C-alpha cells in the first residue's frame, strides 16, 4: 500500500473519528473576541469577559475576521469554532499543525508524517499533499497553492487539480497570476496554467499591482504580467515599485538612487544619494545637503526634512527637520502650527504626544500645537490615544502609578502603584472595541472602559 493510500486508510479507519458537536445554545457573544492564555493554553473571551472558547488549546488560529471561525489544537485533536465560540467540527488525533484556508470550508492538517486538506463542511478528505503555500489565506478564487511529490501546483476547494504539479517554487495566485520557478529559471502563469511570462529570469519578486522586479544575469529591471519590460535590466536593486497607485519605482545603481515612472522616464533627470518610500505613497529624497518630500504625484511638499510620516487617516504628517525638531503638517506640507518639539509622535485620536525640549517630560498636544495635557510623563511611559484613552505610567519616588488617562488628562482608570523595577514589566495595551489588555510581568488581564477587570489569569 503506497504512502497516499496508507494516509487515507490511516485517517479514515484508525484516527479519523470525525465528529460534529451538538452544543447547547450558548450565551449570546458580545461582539469582538479576545485571545487569552492560561498555563500556556489558549482560548477566547468576549467583550463581557465570558469565556466563549475554553483555554484548552496549545494553538488557536486568530482568523475570525477572515472566516468567521477559528481552529484550535489540543492533545486530543483539532476543533473548529464559529464566532460565537461554538464548536462546529472536530477531528481526533495528534496533529502538529493545522490551518484554515480561504473559502471558509477547508482546513490543512499535518500530523508530522503526512499532510492533507479537509473540507470540514462535508466531512471529506479532499487532497493529500506535503505542504501548502504560506499565503493561501490571501489567495483568490484561482485556488490553493499546494506541494505534492516535491512539486507545486494548484487545487480548487473540492480538491480538483486546476494547475498541474510542475513547479519547483511558487508564489500564491493574485488576480489570476502567479510567479513560479521551473528548474533554475522563473516565469509567470495565469489561473489556467498558461505561461504569461517566459521562463527566462534568474529571479522574480512576487507580483505587486501588476508589476514584477525581475533579474537577468547580474542586473534587475521591471516587467509586467504580460512580460512587457517597463525598466531595462541595468540596476543593482529595485528598491520599491509604487505603480500604478504611486508615480514611481525606486532603483539603485551603485551608490545612487533614481525614480522612474511607468514610461521609464527619469524623474527630474537626476540621480540621488538616497530615496525612501514613505507611507501612503510619499517619497523622501536626499542629494548632498538638500532633502525634500514628494507626494504620490511627484509634487515637492517639503524641503529640508530629515524624515516624514504621512498619516492619511488623521490628514496630517509628522515631520522631522534637518536640525532634529519635530512638528506636524497637513497633507500638502503646510505646518499646522509654529511650535517645534524635541520629540513628537503622529496624531492619533486628534492628540499627539510631544516633548517640548530634550530634558523635559512628555504631554499631549492638539492640532494647534498647544499642550492640552501638560507634560507629565517620562519618555517610554505613555501611549497614543485610542478610543479616548491612553496608557500612562507616572513616577512617584520609588513607585510608578499605572493607568489610563482620558483626553482631558484625568486618570480615568487607576491601576495602582507598583515598584519601579516591577513597572518596567507592565504593558498597557490600547483599547479595542471597548476592551484593553494589560500584562504585568507574566500575568494578563482585560479591562473595559470603566476600568473593571472582565478577565484575568491570576
């Protein structure tokens, strides 16, 4: 009996005791679920602290947002839970690894010797394989990247082979295109296995918005998913490709950097000493003593800047000038205020932590640059605001007071005084849907926005 047949027999007769759990109706779960840990075992609670998945599992996939269910493994087998914490499927046996796949009905299982894919909604083993692609949770309707007999191919949700096992390496399929390796060379295929990019490249990056960094011989260029060359093979590195949402690709040749558009036109007909892609499609550029910030359309927003951090959700950016002073600007580069700070953080919840001078304490400023919460906190002893709260630590002699302030600076949630040494092991998590996680050395608890402990493991 060959290995695959043995696997099927093994799963079907010996250990494959598939069971559907008929659970009694549980208490209605209140919104988002939060992971807990007791003695190394993992479970979930809801916003009221109800333990909706008991902390019995050595691993527990945090996949509710993707699939509305999660998968746990314990000593007796694996269990899949819905987002109410009810067990909806299980498989007995000893498994080293299991993972839910996109589509909501498949699970990959590895017992250490053999691997397979199950459709748990119909209790059916659909495919035996050796491995799955690491990014199958981000794949599209083209199927799942799996490895069999040392070669990679694709199957659909029913276990049917849709692309034969021909490839030595394979990226996941995105928008019906995948980068694959055959022998020593790389190319690209579509969702039917048709070759779209010839196998002539020594290296290919994964496809990003229809563009691929490609290497031939010693040099890199940029191609599209049809194989069209957008940048010739003359660069030591393709640092980033922002096309088509952003205007430029960043290249490096020796010690110089350049920006090119999709027509291969060199920005400003110049090379630079340094180019870095900033968040949200901005570019920080330096040449000699001159530095400036470009927006996604290639417009110069700021000059003489050391760094910038655009935050579109707050419609502001944190700017650090060449002398090291921090300030905030709007998304067109106009300063929001005239004050300057030795340190500052980006705005979050309309407030930003800031330090007036290098010797001083931190407080919180509004978008006029004025302190609305006076400087009270030492560096490292404060957090940004989320849902109206910021975690802080306030030193009182040899003790540290820990808690959460509101946007007026009032200590709304007082967690008490702790010895200075112990306070360094206290982590104050941000509020998420009205709940925050607090870690005190190796102990954990969750609190609500009223400061009530809804769960703790001590």
